[in-house]
C-alpha cells in the first residue's frame, strides 16, 4: 500500500537503529526527547520503537492528546448542556467515555440525555437539519488539526441559515502548550518530535521560537515506524552537531507555511481566548479558541447558560503529570488496576491518543516496560 508499506520496511528500520546507536554513543549522555502528539505515542508503543533505542535515549510523552488535556469542568459543562430541554448533544466517540466529576457522556446518555456520537462536525449539522424542532450542540474539541472542519461547518450553517445549531468550543492551540513545557524548570528536554497532523494545518514556521529562543531542536514527524526513527536520528544529528533548527521529516504532507485555506477559515470563524484551562498545565494564556462575535448565533456559550465551574481531577489520577511529561503511565498507582480502559479514572486511559491507553494496549506486557515497572516498584519499596 502506497505511503504505508514503504515506511515499515525492517531493513531500513534496522539501518536507522544502527545509525541512532552510533550517534548516541557520540553524545555519551542521557537524552530526553518529547513526542508531542498522542498519535506518535501510540505508534511508538505499537511498533516497539522505544524498546530498540539505546539506553541513553528516553522518550517523554507530551500533552498532544486533545481529549486528555480537556479539564473535567468543561466535560461537566457539556453534560449540563445535554440536559437542557430539547437539546441534542453531538460529539466524537473518544469523548463519550471521558469521566467527569460524576458521570461520563455515555453515562449521561444512559440516564436519558440525547447524546450522539458523530464522525465529523458536518454530521451534527445534518442532525440539526433532520430535527428542526431541536437545538443541536456539537461538542467541539481538538488542536489545530480539527479546527478547520469546525470552522467550515459553522460557515456552512451560516450559508444555509440553520439556526438550531451551535457549538460548545473547546479547541486548544499547541504553541502555548509547548511554551509552558519549555518554561517548566522540572522538565529538562533535549528536543521535540513535532506533531504531524497539527503541522499539516499550521506548517513548521510557528515552531521557530523553540529553536531560536529556547535553543532546542524540533523535527516534525510522520506516524509510521520509519518516520519516527528517522526523526529521532535527525534530532540526534542536530545535537551532535550543536545545531538547533526546525526540520521537517514529514515533508510529503507538511508544508512550511501550512494550509492557507484552512488557516483562513480558522481565522474567519475563531479568535483566541485570553486564557483557557488545561488538564495538568492549568490556566494558559491565549491557548484556546472561541467563536467570533460575528458568528455568536452558533456559540453554545452565548445561547445557553453553562455552569463553567472548575473541577479538580480525581486524587488518585496522575493524568496531569503524565501530560506534562513528569511521570510515565506505569508510575501511576492506579494504572492497570483501578484504572483500565473499561473503568477509566482519567482521560489518558480513555482516548485513542492517550499515553496510558497506548501503554495499556501495547506496552504493558513487553519485557522493556516490565523492567521499568519492576525498577519503579523496587525503588518504592526501598525508599
């Protein structure tokens, strides 16, 4: 299959592994690389990439899972919206099982709320057309990857004069999150594997501040095994050559200036919020999007009364620390016991891009991760 098989060839993977090992020996120190995107985390676990890297190369999981970074209060707000009379709430499947302070959307649906899973915002617009006597609210979330589809849906609703449709906007921006991580003195990173899907929209130019201000290399990467291995090799090559640049490994899909049509639609419909709460990262200035006043008739936060309360995470859940790269999934005490995909306590175990979900699905039985878990247990017992 084109653009798949050729990025999974074992011979090329072995060649890259040897080159990575050779460069890591030249560096002769512990290297921490963060993969920002949850899609990369899943690929790393699925293909066992972390297991074949040299011992001095450590991969850190970042906050690039849009469902995971959503705070519990915003989920409670979505459930409150679904309980308004004559409201149909539509959202993506990943969001359905995310635990709120009391219920998930799936549990709220079981109790009688009209909550429907859709594959795109346009599906929710069609639901509004089919139910003119109902108010349809789309629970919109995601990084810049999904913002264009949300924007185009609002433009379509405006063009067709569909007034029983609105969006509860929870879109977030990747650049403020990266800046917050770089400003964290407890997290010393040597480089970034940059997000591929987000970069298809915004391009590579917005990452220049990472190299210029923070003097860290970043390589935007694809999601196949050879993509990630090549990106790690490119990062290590920059480090050994004392370079800090923005490089694009995913150049078959990502352009320097991004997708201008998508960016134009985003800028027309949305503006930046002054502040937005993230799970784990807290309140980040200018890190979220809201619907512009010109399209306020499609803004659920204008149409409806929303509690908008801040809700603390479950005390046993360490999703916040995992999203910041401070902890690994297996370092959470409830991982794989009280917290599983069937009975999730935190969002990282629910989402298809969550680090805990990736480790639970692919990594918990590997020799590499069992060794890490054993080391952690030993350290806890002897401390």
